[in-house]
């Protein structure tokens, strides 16, 4: 799974990288982005064909969902079932998005009751781009017409180089796959789904980080700094 990640690329750089056209939202660097918080997402407008960079809430809420608390259950979607599972199949067909990131965090068991967090990023130092889905959700408990836009990150089997840390990882899309994932060409459903593969082992790098990242209240560049883990 992917339950925490960082995204520190400036919004101007994201606009240039993804060629978005809408006014830039107020995006602050995040070193410890957690479920139900706002994260930057790149979407395509089906009518105009233009890309937009927007802030959406992490944790997918399908239109038929009754309770916003269900978002915690859908921060990730499995690549193996995303086409068929009722929670995700409509979004997979019509509302795919790109989720920019600097790195993501995973926790490796080091003892019966202990885990060491690791940051995992691209060995090239370039931004990561996760395959995602997004939804519009109307809050039935709110007064008036209140809509919330949410997203989920698709996961797949971990690359061989990081499988010892965790057996799942986000599906990372290379630049040549972005247009297909966003629906900008006539790719078949099978071709789109085929993009959801583990990263090549040599594409990734990883390093241990401080356990402070486990607390969602902690933020700051130091969370990505490598540490020397305690001896086993």
C-alpha cells in the first residue's frame, strides 16, 4: 500500500512539467502528506482536452458513498482489481489522473513490535508520478450543494529492489505513459491497464528516515533526510 508520501515540487514547475493550463492553486510543499489531506493532482478535461493542476482530497469517495469516513478505506486501489471493483471501475474508465510525488514512505518490520520507515524515490532524482483515479462526491450531510473532489493512488507488486521493505508500491508512470493514462489517445482499456506495472528495479532508490514521519502532525524537509538506522 501507499499511506504516506511527499510532494515538494513547486507549483510552477508542476505546471511546466505537465503542461497544465488552469490558474495555479495554492500548493505548499508537503513532506508528510497523509490520507484525507489535500494533494496536487493532474486531470484532463474531457470537453476541452486541457490538463489542470488541482488540489483534491486523498481517499476516494465514489458518488454513491454515504459517509466521508469511508475515504480511509480507499486511499489505494489495487491494479489487479481496479477495472472490476465497483468502488473504482467507473473512475478507471472515465476519471484517471496523475499524482505527482517526490518520494513515498513505507515501513519495514525489524522486530516483533518495531518498524523502520524508508523513503523510496526515483534513482534519477526526478519527480515520481503515480497512477491515480479521481471522483466527485456530494456530501449528503452538508447544507446546500457541497461537492468534494477526491483521489486514490493505484498500487501494484513492489519492484524487486524494494520488495524487502514492502510487497506493494504505487504504480509509477513514466512520462511517455502520461497521455495514455489521461485518455488523450485512443488506447484500449487493456493497453491502459497494462501501464500498471512495478517499476524496473534499477529505477528506484531508498533510504531509512526518522520515525517522526509516522506522526501525521510532523512536517518539514528533515523527514526526508537519510538516517543511520539502529543496529539490529
